[in-house]
């Protein structure tokens, strides 16, 4: 029995299967975790969802921005973009089934006791417990009959700073943005969404979220995330582990073995 975490799949099932074959992944005894963005821009979106769905309890994932985009398309809040290559999913008789399945997935989860899994990372003002509680707030709505309301209101860049007193749409939007869109922060910890480069190419006023001090973390806690292909897996930290290495853009797909904390790429 082994646990693995894979970086952004983005509808690239062939790449995923090639990577899993390298570790002799057993769909009955091993568990595959994903950092989100299961689909989006890759050519095998429908087949990817079908395969991951077929793994049952041996597959677990957090939601990424592309996964939320699919939910928005499903309820009419967004139109599908040609570049996202979702036509096969949308035309499928299983479209509603896969969206219902995705709505059961959280924005953050623990892998073991010391690894927090999210799509974009951990906002520096939040502890693991805080992140899991905020994720649960969103899950409660996504799993309710009123889930379309949160999907309709989640788009926008504001508010861009956290306050425990935030309520309603503003609170939900910030939580979703922090978990699924975050890369850089202003020095006062405001979210900045326009810059997507490597940290060394960013304006000096911006800092990668993982370079800002988080007093809530212990030395043994690790955050595993995806979303930021330009990092190419580099954070210069053993505590913050980036797994999006841009397979859909011609890079590698990365798999982390939780048991050994070693990475494998194809």
C-alpha cells in the first residue's frame, strides 16, 4: 500500500497513466491524491474524469480553478472556452454525474497528519486547522442544493485581503481565490492575481505566498500544492512542495510518493 500525490493533470490522462506505471500503481491497494485541475486545456478531459472516477475511494482530490470552471459551465455561470477542451465532457451523458462528484471534493485536505493538500497553497495568515475549517465552509455550500449560488458569485478579485469578519459572498470569494488562484502577494499580504511568472521575474513589490512567514505552522508541517507551472517545482523549501511542472505545456508531470517524500517525473 502506497500513497501518491500527483501534480496538475489537466486532462492529460496518457501522461498520468505513464507516470503511474513507473511506480506500478495498484488501483485497489494504493491511493492517488491530486492537487486539483483534473481537467482544463488537455486533450483527454472526459477520459481523465472517467478514469479518476473509476478509482472510487482510492482517488482523492482537492478542487482547482479549472475544476470550479467546469462547475460554472454546468450551471450556466460561464461559457466554455475552446482552449479548455471541455467539449467532450459537456456533450457527455455523464457531465452531470462528474460535476456532482466534483462538488463533493474539498478545497483543502490532510494527507496523513502533517501534509496539507491544496491547489494553490496556504494563505500565510492561516493555520492547517483554519484552512480546513474554511474549506469546510465552502464544501457545505457546494454540497447543498443551492450550490449554483456560490459558483455564480465566486468570480472576481476582491476582496484581496483576509479579515475574519468577512461574510457572505466576499468571504466565500476570498477563500476560493486563496485556495485556487493564489500565487503572489503584496507585502501587506493582499492577493495579486495578474503576475504568473517565476518569482525572480516578478516585480519586487510582490512575494510568492510561500516566502511570507506563517507563524501558525510547525516545523514538521508541509504544504503540497500545484497551480503554478512557472515554478517548475522549485520553492527552495522542504516545507512547501510544488507539484505543477507544466505537463500540459510540454513539461513534466510530477508524482510525489508520500511514504518516501521522493518525486518522480515522466
